[in-house]
C-alpha cells in the first residue's frame, strides 16, 4: 500500500501543481467540455490559493499526485441557484474547487480519497456543510461528487473567463454531515 496523505501546498509546489492543472485542462478539452479552457485556473490563481493556505496537495509516496483548493467562506457564485435549492443555507460551508489528479495515477480512486481527506479535515474544524460544482460535461467530477455523498441541488453560474454565459453554468452539489 502506498503512503497517501494531504498537506497544504507550498509556493515551491507551484510548478508541479500547474502541470497537473494543464493535464486536467487537456483532459477536459478532449471530453469536449468548455470548463477550464480559457486560461483558468492560471498560475496567479493557484499561487493566491497557496498564499491563503487554501491550496492542498495529495501526496502519494512523497510525490504530488493531485491538487485542490478548499475554501471555508461564502462563495458569491452560490448565491443564485436555479432548478433547485440548497438544503442548508444557514451554516458555514466548505467548497472544494480546482481539484485535479495527475493522470499518471488514474484508476486508483485518489480523487475520492482526496475529497474524503478534505472533508475530514473540515469536519475536524467544525464544518458540516460542503459544496462543489462542475460543468455538465465533466462526467468524472460528477461521478466523484456523487460517490463522495454529494447530492445534486441545482444549477449555478461561475465567474470565470468563458466564450458565452452557458459555458459558466455548473451543476451544484451539496453534502451535509
């Protein structure tokens, strides 16, 4: 069994993280998804996540196998939800954004392990409400959310660079523990 754990990313991890982001962008493009196809997330976004201590890396045998941003704060993108509603609108929530796994580690279910670790970390810090979103064409992320216990709640729109408004439509998921 491999040694698998999460830790806060450091600025020195930025090059490796951006390689993983680039690989994920290529995978999304190959799937026909407009998500992450207009320069997002860029190096400055990830560096800001690192400096805010919101960027995490998934370590496998001492190597960075994945990256994700965990934010415990109100997300303005989640204020307006259509075709449904949030179940919990009063408690603080943690949102997982910008998650990607190095394709060299495909098939090992590391995305689920990563999400589970981020949820456990947040739970230990008093968070019981979790949210995540993804494009309707990102079937991998939808499967990861559902297999991690998240429930589809509706549709939101994110503020990312996009060719048209519908490219910013996201399926919104919530988990309450």
